[in-house]
């Protein structure tokens, strides 16, 4: 048992009137002790539920993010002046709406924007559809690559996927506690914020509740991160909805812009495609890449248009939507998927050969 961790646990778990928030340094220490297994399972579970009840502060979130940056996977900077677009969505997946983030990443990569995603397998308590299963259904086995190959793919193909069980197993070891305590722990906020990338980047964090967005913004400020956006998307993801107004925060240096935009303003209906199996979503993606009309394609164009505009590829969102349509109708997006499949096969084979030789 860690007596040091016990003191931190007592501080956050002493009840409504006597509990206290941790300092940034204490939050980092507590997170490191949980990730490295210095704290016992009983202590870790108790901390997670006590911290959830108390509600984490932005300073605590900043300290927890320090620990993730210290111990987590690291994708080295690519040889490009372009910022990497890092998409941070809840790891426990989707259960109501069809994800469009994977195809958004494909279209953006075809436009020359490097995109980095991260996540794992199905995760408690939601056990929703994770992005990795969709990529697998598309023929991209990102879980087979090592972290150097992730960096290589990001640099040469404009896309990388950091797979939690392989690339950040310390964080993966905490997943089982979610099922045991039956609630999302404060670590769920880190999934929206953490970036494994070591170079110039633009982080996009999904959120559901306004206090989460506030914590994200304040914790990023403590880390000196000034280039990021927050998106109240489908189920806490970065996928823009069509059935309601999208609420977005854009942070550029010291400037902040609150943006509320509606898909209806740009000629789209208010239909959000429903969740389906990974195989069905992959079929929808292939159909959209072939420019076959559907409500799913409309959501793809809406999201790709927004992110092309956010990244600065187009001056107006309407222009960016037309740009996304051109990338798809020209076949460039379909070719990008083929490139990603081929690079995944080549890198995966070389990785397996290296492992065999070792």
C-alpha cells in the first residue's frame, strides 16, 4: 500500500465539507501512482469514485494531463510546417449516432491536412462503438503498428492512429476500473484533451457538459496550449450534429471565438444518421467516398467543410463544404483510403517481420 497515495486519497475523499482539491503537482503524483500501479486496486477505485463525486478542478485536470504527457505514448514531430489536427473524442464510443470522424480524417488527409486520432477498444461503462473497429472494417489494422510506424504514416500519408492498449498500456490498465465502479472517472476528460503528438498542432476536444469545456480550457491555459477548439458534438465527440445547433469554442493565441452554427444554414436537413455496426458504417463510408448520395454523405460534407474551414484551408464554411465535395467527387478521398490501406499493410508486414526477427 502507498502511504503517500493514501494521504492524497484522504484529501479528496473526506466528504462534502472537509475534502480539498489537489494541487497540480499532487494531481500529477496521484495519476502517476495509479498508472504505474504504485497505488493498490482498492486505493485506485476509491480515488476514482471520490474524485468523481467531488468533481475535478481545472488545476487537477492540468496535473493529470502532466502525468499523461510524462508516461504516455509520444509521436515525434513530422517533417512538415503544417499543424497536426488532433481529434480527441470519448474512448467509450458511440451508441446513438453514426461516427463520421474516420471518413472526415480521410478527406482531410486527402486535402493535405495531417490528422492524428487516438483511442482503444470497447470501453465501460458505455461500451459504444469505437473508431478502431470502423478502421478495421475498412481494412486498416492500426493496432498492429508500433509508435514509430504511426509517426511514419502520419508524416507520409497524413494520418496516424495511437492505439491505447499497444501504445499506452499504462492507461489501458485503468480501463477495468470503469466497469467496477460503474461510472466514468475524471480520466475520461483526459481522453478529450491528451495529445501524443510532440510537434505543432491544433487539438480539437469534444464535450457534452459546459463544466467539462471550462475545465478543458482552463487546464489547457495552465499548460500554455493556445491552439485548440472545443466542440459540443454527437455524444461528446468532435462530430458536428445536424439535428441541433453546433456549439464550438475556437482558441487562437489570446483570441477566443464562440461559434454557433446550424447545418440548416448551409442547406442540410436536420437528420443525424443512426448508429450501426462497424461493418455497416464502413459500407456507408465507402458509399460516401464514391459520392453516392445519402444522409451519411451529407453529415460527412458538413463535418469536412467545418474542419477544412477551421484549419484555414477555406475562408468561408460554404466554400469549405464545396471543397470537401470536390475532394470526394474527384476520387482523391477514395484514393487516400487506398493509400492508407496499402501503407497499413506494408508497415504492418514490416512490423511483424521486425518482431519475428527480434
